[in-house]
C-alpha cells in the first residue's frame, strides 16, 4: 500500500485529536442503534454514511487522490476507537484498505479512475472475494476461473464469506487465469480483478446472504460467465496471489486494532460494573475471583497493543512487519476474547440480557480468532517463517 502513499507523519497530539473526533462520532450510535440492527440483521447504513462523510474511511488514500494520506497508525487508531466505543467497523473497514491493491499494483489510469471515487465514497469498495467453499484456507486451490476472450474475461465460480457484497459497488476478486496443472508454481496463474458488481448483477452474478452468529452482511457469491473488461485486471495477469499477500499485513494490523478496541470496551464495562454491583453487602469487584480475570485480560490487551502498534509503525516506515502483524492479530484477538469472557463472568446473569450489549459484542469479537485468518494459520506462520520449522502443509 505504501509505494504511492508517502504517508504524512502524525504526531501523538494529532492521533489524540483523531481519537476524540471518532469518539464523538460514535456517541451518535449508541448500543440501542446496534441492537436494533442486530435484531433484524440489517446493515448500519447511517453509521457507514457518517464514517464516509467524516473522511475516516479515506485516511489511507494519498491526498492527490482525495484521501488524507495518513498511515496505518492513524487508521488503526480510528478502528480501535470505533470498537472501544461499542460500535463495529466491520460494516465498512474494507473501504479503508481493500483499495491498497489498486494503490500498490494498479496502473496510473486505474488509480485516477477509482481512487478519488473510493475516497469520496461514491464507489463503495467493500467486498473482497478470495475464500471459496472447497478450498478454504488453502487459497491456492481456489477454483474460480477467469478466461480471457477478446478484450474481456469471463469469470465463473463461487466465493463464500464475501462480506458486504450486497453493499458494495465493486469487489476485488482473486481468480485463476491459468489452470493449476499448467503453472510451474502453485502461487502463479492467479489474477486480481476489480469487478463492477452493479454490472455483474445484471448478468451472471448472484449473491446469497448467509445468516451468521453476528450481524456481518456475509454472503455467498455465484458467478456464471460474468464479463469483466480487461482494463479491470489489476497488475499483471498471473501475479495476483502476490498482490493479495501484499495487503495482508495491513489488513491483519487493522483488524487487530479493532480487537484492541473490543478488549478495552469489555474491560471498561466489567471494571465499572464490578465497582457498582453489590452482593453480600459489598462491591463484587472487592473479590479477587472477580478482579483477577479482569486484571489478566487487561495485561493481555496491553501486551497485544504494543505489538499491534509496533506492526503499524513498522508498516508506515516501510520496514518488514509480517511477524508483528501476524503475532499482533493473534494476541489482540485472544485478548479481546479473554476480556469478553471476564466481562460475561463479572456481569453474571445480566451479561445474557441484550440490553447491556455484552452478548452482542461477545458474539462479534469471537470472529477474529477465525477471520480474516484463523489462529492456527498464524501459529503455522510463526513456526515456519519465524522459527524455520518444517512446513505442515
Ligand atoms: C464472518 C466472516 C467474514 C468473512 N469475510 C471474508 C471476506 O470478506 N472475504 C473472504 O475472502 N473471506 C472472508 N472470510 C473467510 C475467512 O477468511 C475464512 O473463514 C478463514 O480464513 C478460515 O477459512 P475456512 O473458514 O475456510 O476454514 P478452513 O480452511 O476450512 O479451516 C477450518 C479449520 O481448520 C484449521 N486448519 C486448516 N488447515 C490447517 C493447517 N494446515 N494447520 C492447522 N490448522 C489448519 C483452520 O485454522 C480452521 O480452524 C470470512 C469469514 C467469516 C466467518
């Protein structure tokens, strides 16, 4: 994402101002707002509009394309603050970073064509189609095929877990352009496309929602000879897997920041309740059996936060950050879950009542140990790429 985005350095004061500004935006969207949507599994349109209008979703886009030209550290602060304040950025966070593929690997013409409109929100780039039902984590085995015919590609196949496909104008899609048995390396022969969903839905594309544990606008996307013009191919044909991998560190660090925000939300909620709730004549927080799980969660979140911030700073400095991005994502997701557990236990029975938002946040934060990458695959990364142990797959 960086080549073009020579990011402006942001001071601690500026980061604090961003935090304050996100916090005041979030006040307009209290728990009641999210509960109503959760009940009906509806998309948080007014929250996403407010985020778009505030320019927060365009922070990573360079100024010359209409964004703020800030770095990952600032973007992380925004997502963390959203989650710390009880909101959920999952409905729109992809607008922030999915464009990184175009920014880093697109042609000048493509950048000029799409980035200003993504920055203004005129184009919603919310969908990212990689995962498929039969291949799962084994991305290189994906089966969606893009076949070149004259000046366009015909794309057929199926994606699963494509978040926000119904709320997106475009999807960044990974498909095979050369069959796997015809490439020398499995990682070759895959290509990335910007698919205009509005056009595709007229002919060849069907989106089917998947009802999930939490309100996440998850879908399955079916493609039957969807026509994509050749000018929507990003970078070189056959090198798409590398482009997708390039975006992973940013994505993992950003999602980890959401987990850091969730952890703080649960810890604050649990601490306040433990001070107020009296049982047997004194505050429950007086008991170490209540205190210690919260304190442990706090310690986990603080440690995870350091690694996540280190990942963001390294990323912004163009230093290698895959180790920190992966470890940060895993520890942040675990610390959010630990905090969620502590919060449920502290609230006792009331944790299960919807009106306290705990059960909703509890469901929401569970996701991050599975997506966008599951804990096992991060452990495999550390084992193989950091410790040099043999590859298990
Ligand atoms: C709500 C939600 C939103 C999502 N949004 C998107 C999206 O927008 N776009 C997109 O492309 N994808 C999306 N995903 C997909 C997500 O990235 C995958 O679910 C995740 O990467 C895990 O893949 P899988 O579900 O296919 O699990 P599988 O690959 O089937 O794996 C199942 C389990 O086995 C483990 N496992 C597999 N192989 C190994 C191994 N070699 N060693 C150890 N353990 C292993 C995994 O860690 C996992 O725990 C989303 C998923 C969810 C649930």
